[in-house]
């Protein structure tokens, strides 16, 4: 357990991250997967929680394969994790091959041009270099398309000279279990695998894919958002634990008369005499503007509406129906956390929990705790 500091106690806004919840989420995913290994996606600074804290916890739990988006993220992660496989999803740029080798980073190769570059560099080093092969099955962002798969089927030697760890693809609608795209992508993935060299291991399941069933698990799962408490499936109970609690301090309490407006643009108007608490959290802290007059916070466990526009440093909250003793200036309210979860707030904002987590601002005084089991 990390010792709370005075700076944390005195902060206007603060973020508590429970690494024990991350541990439990990883264990929950492993139970779902059975004997299939579980990787950890720690891109975007561990989805905003801090990869330098999250990745070592996952490693302690047995995770040995980590995915990031960019080469810079991979290099920073290698400084934290001298052991284990670190794979870079965005692919290989010409001229960066030696840097990948120097830092022990595995590129996810997204087209045959990247395959040729990596194979040629392996020829210079005198040994096949490890890589993963991305095959597109319907996302249409990255990965070998149908034409390139046809070329490989006609000339399998195009993939020679590389130590292939996995072929992978990315599900685009796995959070909707009944979406027919899931079965379509699974069928395309199997068909693509049959056209590639025999024996290549495969990885398809993301967070939501883990819960679609064993046929999606293959040889490695790659969960991301579920590690950080995000719900794997829309419209169903969330089996994951929320590891964050964001608190903002009440800066001022005021009474607004009926007919008066609150915030920029006067977009919200009081219909009754209203007590407004001004709270130290805004879009500079990752509390996005689309939560204006839509978001909620928890005060003493009770939900209260955000009214008016979210500004850079503050939000305004209707606390009329609460006991004034619970809303005194200096007190803390839960802006995001177990009571007002990222998924719940994302639903109100018309976005996804990923955006709220990865937008966490740098001004929060962070406090890491780890209850272990």
C-alpha cells in the first residue's frame, strides 16, 4: 500500500489508481481464457493509468507479451520491462529496422512492403528476426488485404526469413455479441490462416473477444480496456473492476435564483432556487466538454447532475437536494470512479470509456495503491 502524501491530501483534484483492481481484472480474463495465454495492451500510457505502474503489475501476474501503438511507447516500456515481448501495433517504418533490433521490439507488420524490409534487415544480421503479421478481416485500417493474401498464397516464400510469432487481426464489433460481423471476421480469420504457412500461431480476441467464446481465443488474447475496468460487452453486467477514482474539491458553494444561468454561454438556466457547487475538474483534466449539462458526480455516494458547460478548470454541480453539511467548500466529490464509472459517463457523453481514460489530464495528483489479491 502506497503511503498517502500531504500533496495528495491537499490537492484540488486527485486520482487514485488501484493496481490491485488491475491485477484482479487480469486474473478474471485469464480464468475466461483457460490455458490460452493473456497478453496486455498498455498503449496510450496504459490507457491513461500509467504504463510504468500497470505493466510491472501485469508482469508479476504472469503476463509476458505486451502491445503498444508506437515505437516511442515501446522504447519507454522496454526501459521498464527488460524481459518479455513488446510488440508495436502501428508497424514498421523504413529506416527504423535497426532501432527495433537495438531495443528488442517486435514489429507488427501490416503489409508486404514492411515484411520485405524486415526480412532484408534480418538477412543483414544473419538471423531471422521475430515479428507478427497483421491480416485485415474487416476493420479496413491496417493489415494485409485480400490482394496481398492472394500474393502470399501464390508465393509463400514472400514470408520466408522471418521468425513469425503470431498472425493477428482485430475485431471491430466484439462488444456487441450478437453482431454478425463477429462471425464473419472469425470465418475470414480462419480462411486467412489456412492460406498462410502451417504452424503460425494466431491472435484475434481483444477485451470483448475474450468473452465471445473459446473459438475466438486461438493462441493469444490481447485485452486492453477490460484490464482497466471497461465493460467487455454493451448492454450486459460488467465483470471487471474499476481501478480509478477521480476526486475534485468543492471550491465554492452558491445559491442561484430561478431564471439565472450558470456557466459559459448561459446554456443552463435554474428553474428553482438552486445550490451550485463549483468543483475543481474540467476539460484540461480530461472531463470532456460533451459532459456539459449531461455528466454526473457522486457526493457522499449520491449522484448529482453537472449543470452548465464544462470549462477548462471547473464544473458546476446541482447539490440542492443534498445536506449542506455534505457539500461544504473544501470537500471532495467523485468525478469518475466506481460510482460514476467511465462507461456510464461515456454513455451520457455519447462516446466510449476509452476516450475518458486516455484523456486523463496531467494535473491530477496521482496516488497508486495495490491491495494485491
